[in-house]
C-alpha cells in the first residue's frame, strides 16, 4: 500500500506580489470597492454642475418655486435665460457676450506667453552652463513663496507711475485706457505664472537623456535647433498640463482682472460681470444659473479635450527611466 504525501504549498511568484508600496496601493485601488467609491465621488462631484445646467433652462417662476429635480416630473424648457444673459440690452440683463470675448482675449495670451518664456528659461537653466545658473534657479523657485496679493500694489504703481530712481524717471507710466488695458492683464498674469512654470518645466527638461543632447551636439545641432526639434516634442505633455492649469486660473480669475482691467465692458472679463450680477441681481436666479454655466462651459471643454495630455503631464518626470 502506497501513501502519498501532500505537496507543499506553492509560494506566490514575485510577479504576483507587489514589490513596492506604489504597487500595493495600485492593487488596492483596482478593487471593486475602490471602483464603487470612485463612482460615488464622481456622481456627487458632478451633481451640482448638472443641477446648474438643468436650472439654466427652466423658466423663472419654476426656478423660484421648485427644485431643479422636479424638472423630470414636469419638464419645462426655455432659452430666454441665455438670451437675456448673453444679448439682453437692458442694464439689468447680463450682456455677457462682450465680456465672454474679453475673457477669451485675456486668457489665450496669458497662457501662451508664460508657456513660451518658461520653456525657453527652463531649457537654459537645465542644459546651458553659465555662471550663476543655480542662483538664478533658486531665485525663481523662491518667487513662488511671494503671495500674489503682495505684488498687486507695486505692479499697479509700476503701470500708473512708471519707475523712477533718485528723482530720475527711468521708465514712464504706461497710461493705458479701454482696450489697451488688456496689455496690463497679460503682463500681470505672465509675471505671476512664470515662477511655477519655470520650476515645473525645468524639472521635466532636466530629466531628458543626456546622451540624446550630446548626440545632437555631435551632429552639429545648436541650442535653438535642439530646443525646437528635440526638447519641444518631448515636453508636450508637460506644456499641456501647465497650460490647462494656467487656463483655468486665468479664466476664473477675478482679482487681477478687476484691478488691472477695471470694471468697464471694454476689457473686463466674464468673472467681473458675474460678480456684478450676483451682487446687484441676486434675486434673479434664472440669469445667475445661465451666466454661471456660460462661464464654466469653456473650461470644461478645454479640460476634457486635453485630459490625456493633462494626465501624462502630471505623471511625466515622476520616475526616471
């Protein structure tokens, strides 16, 4: 009679066990419970925006007497809210069309200028050796600590009075009016965005393979050629990620625009007019909901269309290799 001995338990292979803390966290986040929690959070996060969207199409009387969820039992739709908000001619109407154009005119250059200047500066600080390079980088990094509010008064004085040293006028006042105030807003947003942009792009560009740069120099490529043909295509995700951050910041900004663009419809953005509507027409909810959704639709489109670059840009540079 033969007896069989039980086989010893087979140990899990190294491929089955997460080797790092990040791997263990990733494995736990891929469970059904984590997915269910993510779905619940996404629904709760999106619900207010969906309610705002539904309310923007409801008649005034319905908005003031019932909640937005009653739309599904008694659907009533009107486009009068958007008509009043965008193209209404009365002083009480939103008249957001011109302010919407102003926001676009302010936002696009305020995103492109920091990206262009920061990419050039980051490449120079990462791959061009010059005296004092490290101190320049430290100074740029330190500028991130300065609160934006502390720079508003000196910058406004720079625009209105110029620069004088010892009674000698070095730079005259800008004296910009009406549509020319766009230049002040572009300048302010560019200055405020450059420290963070240079810091982020420098960290990404500095991790590019040195052999790639050296091979390009051996082939006779100059720094402008290397930057244009090699660096720019590789840092596209990082540029897109910071571009989204900057776009959302500038589009939703009220403080900088109110100070440097004023409150007139010649240069004031959408946020300035929405603040006026909330303060003076706070009881007209139908216009506030339509105006609020007009202000968020463009950031939503930008974020959703560039989402894949945004995720790649956040992960870029986090690990080497």
